[in-house]
């Protein structure tokens, strides 16, 4: 479920999708995204090796990640921004998010977040580029932790909302911070700082969406991933 939902890697569909399977899939999201992280890191390495402009290299790396995830999270970011900007009425906001098109708020948010990601990637090395992609996916377990409701009774958000035990969500964050200490070429504290900043930004967005929309949707999950990636890359590349 994690690989099939978060990447374009062809895998057999799960025989059963229940809350237990959904929770495990969200916990394993960073492992499922390893091919995407490898692609980003490989492109950054190759671009540097052949002397490509750093801006072009960064854009190609992010394009590969978007292609490998069907643009799922970018679409969620735009839809969430449109919903939050549309109205203070919950039902209207959810309707706007469900339409599938992107309004000016969504487009502007998408451009700004991608600019931040590209700008940060211009100063990244292959390892930090890959790490930023993975850290963003780590926050999915937090967004799907017990106690976080679904904004709708159906859809991806309803399937995964509240499906991850809180202890498991905390364990993913702690593991990410612990492994980030080992990132080469950086002070020991820089990696954990990037993880903490990513979780803080994704958590703030999660809180806002829960207050305004009544819970999470698949779009909210995607928006949280993209916001977390941007925050992690900024911290790792500063």
C-alpha cells in the first residue's frame, strides 16, 4: 500500500486495506520513498559531475521526485491552499478542495513552495537532497496518528486518519532525528534540526487544517509532505 500509493513503482494491490494495513503503510512511507530519494540524490550528483547549472539540477531533481510520485503531493498542496483560502465555511472549503482544479491561491502556494525547495537544493549535496525527500515522508505517520480525525467519511484521509499508534508516530520521528545525526559533512545537530523544523512546519499545517476542515484529507497529507520537504531542505542547505 505504501509503495503503490506514494510512488509509481508497479506493485500488486493489497488484498485487504483496513486500518491496520493503512497504519503500517504510513509508518513505512519513508522506506517506500527510498527510490524517490535515490533519484533526487543521483540527479544532484550527476548534475554536479557534468557541470550543469545548480538551478537546472535542482529543478530536474524535484521533477524526478514529482514524476515518481505522480505529482500526488504537489496536487494536495495546491488543493489544500485553495481550500484554506476559499472560505471559512468548512463544507465550502472541502468542496473547493475536491473539485480538482487549481485557483490562484493554490497556484501561488505551489510556485512559492517549489521556489523554496529549488533554492535550497541549489546548495544541497546528494545525501542532503535524498534526506530532505525522506524526512518529508516521515511526517505522514504524525498526520495519521491516533486522535487526528478525518475531514470526510470517505477517501484516503478517512482510510488512514488515526490509523497510526501514537507511540509508532513518535518512534518514526525519533528514528529520523537519530539517523540524521549521521549525515556526512554536517555538524551533528544540523540533521536533527532539519527533522524538527520539518515536523514543526507539517504539524502547524496539520493543526490549521484540523481546526478549519475538521480533520485530514489526502490533500492535507500531500501538503504536509511538501511543506516538510521544503523545511528540511532549507535547514540542511543553510
